[in-house]
C-alpha cells in the first residue's frame, strides 16, 4: 500500500483577491515548517487544494497533529489516491467506508477537473449505488440520505489523482502564518494576553512579546518562566518568536513615589506601552497588542483605556475587548495556555496596587501626574535591564536560546534612539 496522503483545504475567502499566490505560498511553507522532521515525499497543489504525500516511515498520527496546528486550513482529511477510473473509484470508496458504522450516508463529488468524463452527479450516483449494493450484500441496514447523512463519502476529481475520504477534520481556520505583518504584544503571564496573541496570530500577524517583571520573587515564582512558557506555546503557530523581558520594579517604585495613588496602574500601563513601542520599532512592527477586555478591571474602563492609549503613537489592538472571561478561558484551555497561566507567579502589577483606583482618568490628568517623573531616564533604565529570549520551532519542538541583553554596553540598539514620547 502506498504511504498515506493528507488533503488540505484552505479557506476560500482569501483566494478571491490578487493575493492568492502569496497566501498559498505562505500556507505551503507553513506546512513545510510544521512537518519538518517527518518524512514528506512532497507537497503538491492539484487545483484548489494541497496534497501532502508522506514518505516511508512517516507517522500519520504525528503528521495530522502537526497539520492541526497550522492556521489557514478550513479542513483536512486522510485521503485515498485513486487512478482516474470510475470502477477504481467505487472500490476505493467501499474500502474507505466499510469499517465505519452508520445508518445513513451520501456521496459528495467535486469535479475541479472537467476533463474527467463523468459529471459530479454521475459520480455520486454511480458510487452511491455501488456502496448501497455492497452494504446490502453484507446485510447492512444503511440507506442513502442526502440531507444531513451520518456519513459522507467525499470524492474529489483533481487535475492530478482522484481522492476519496470519509473523515473530514476541521482545521483551525484563520489566515496562513506570517501574512499580515508584525505586531508587538504585551504578554503578562495571565490568561488574557496569551489568548489575545493567539487571536492575532490566527489572523496572520507575526508577534513579538514584551513581558515586564518584578524582582524579589521567591525562586520558582518569577513571572518570567510563565511568560516564557506562554511564548513557547504561541511560537508553535508562527514558528519563531522573540520575548523581551523588562525589569519593571524600579519604574513602579518611581511611579509610586511621585504619582497619585489612584493613577498608579494606568501610569504603569503607559510606561509599558512606551517601552513596548521601542521594541516594536526595533522589529518593524506596526502596532501593539494587549489582552484588555472592556470593564474587566478598573484599569480597563473605556475612559481609562483611552487615557492609557494616549501615551502610544502606534495603534494598540485589543482583540479581547468584547470577550467575556469565560470565553477567554475556554480558548486558553483549548490552546494549552491555561495550565501555564494558572501557575502561581509573582506578578509585578499587584505590588503597590492602589486601594481606590481611578475609574475615569483622562490623558491630561495622566500627563500631569507623570510630570514629576524622568520618563526618558526610566525608559532607558528599563531598556538597559532588558533581555531577549528567542524561540524557534524545529522538528516538532520549540527551542529557545539563553536570554541575552538587548542593549550591549557602549552600543545602543536603534530602539534607544526612538522618541520616548
Ligand atoms: P492578563 O490575564 O493577560 O494578565 P489581566 O486581566 O490580568 O490580563 P491586566 O493585568 O490589567 O489584565 O493587564 C491588562 C493587559 O496589560 C494585559 O492583558 C497585558 O497585555 C498587559 N500587561 C499587564 N501586565 C503586564 C506585564 N507584566 N507584562 C506585559 N504586559 C502586561
Ligand atoms: Mg495581568
């Protein structure tokens, strides 16, 4: 028997534009990267689908698991390849459905190669009749039902081989990785920002992450390993990622010393945005992203979000702005960030939390509160202490390098020259 073949169907939507070749190329290379380390004979593109021909010794289960993590796929299936002959097609369809249990079934044919001498309807009725006869000859009670059958046997007539499969597996949807440009995401270690990141990667963005951490955590309780764990999970979907790790406690102390208590958290956020923006410029990202959701906590009232944003010069995206916590947690569980975010860790923000946070700040008020701070110096200090951890996906695993300083002694990265706003 020949090695298994996986047929991959992409979303039709992004096919319409002139970008079709671009998107397809990206999906193609994403599949290549996802499958690295598994013997793949080749990936073909007969018509509007991709065919992954696994090589000898490849684990089908492993390959399916890799395909399951690639964005831009509507559905996929393990298909039987059939020579271009109706009888061969009937036999293959029978082999495909024989081991399955069902009371009703239908055959659905799609002919994207019109040179095949039988129309879709002719294929459907010929294969359907053949299967029905076979079932009867085995005294099985199944009947044809075109509407919502329990089992559908799919036939595809491609410009290459004919395909038959009965088990269609839903893909992740979204757009192929690395098609939308770069975004810098503020990754806290909590549930929300990791899910926000996932949402954006799903739309084809390539993310870098910035994490602000407090010092003085007990061993094993630092938020750094949590942020690192989240970045690792997310890297799987985009194949590489950077995590900037910025010590934040000194900056917080300055804010606590000089600014009104009720504004502290908002001022922390503004400093976070400013520093993240510098990394964003360094990476040529065009926007920032956070995990805020409207009204979730005091710092996330509409007025507060708007007042915080006034410190940024780039767009700040908040993919979860309209999501409930329960919806967010459900995604976190599904993508595997829930357990990591659930680990106890020393979050920098609850330290020095105000007793009565402002709910309705405005940008002028925050500007004024910051007047006593030496913002440039604080930002420079954050940058000096910042380290960069890089992640890369290879052979089914995410590897990371030992974190390195971002700013080297005596040599500044372009980031430090950008305006501190
Ligand atoms: P999350 O669950 O992602 O931590 P949250 O509900 O706890 O979100 P906040 O702590 O108010 O909300 O943070 C709002 C957003 O600000 C986060 O989603 C994240 O994008 C950003 N943020 C907060 N703290 C940090 C941090 N220490 N490092 C990086 N980003 C942060
Ligand atoms: Mg948080």
